[in-house]
């Protein structure tokens, strides 16, 4: 039996711009935050939401076509309560 991932063609089936899928992923992440009880801490929930939404729609959005396009040596930016920490992002 094929997995959903295999049925979609693996990474080949999900290349290209996929704004709707990005928005669904963010919505699922928000539900997961509620499921684990983080909706009781609005500042933490908002910081986690903002990070996930940013990395989904900004950082990951630069490499729609192929994993071969991702440059070597990328670092994970620092995130704070106020968003992306200055000087730590990938230069976007």
C-alpha cells in the first residue's frame, strides 16, 4: 500500500509554489499548539505561530523547484519574542 507521500510523487510531487498547502500547514500547526495546551500562553503561542508562518512562507518558499537549489551552509536563524533576531536571518 502506498503512503500519501508516495502517491504524491515524493518530493517530485510537491515541487513548485504551493500557497494553499503552506496555509493549511500553518493552520494545522496552530491547532497542534492548542492541542498541547499552548493556547493558554498567548505570547508563546503567538511567537511559535509567527516563526512557523515565517519559515514556511519566507525561508522555505525560496526553494520551490528542487532540493538541489538549497545552498550549502544555511543556518537556522534565531527567533525571539519579537520575531526574527537582527543579523541572524538568511538575508531575506
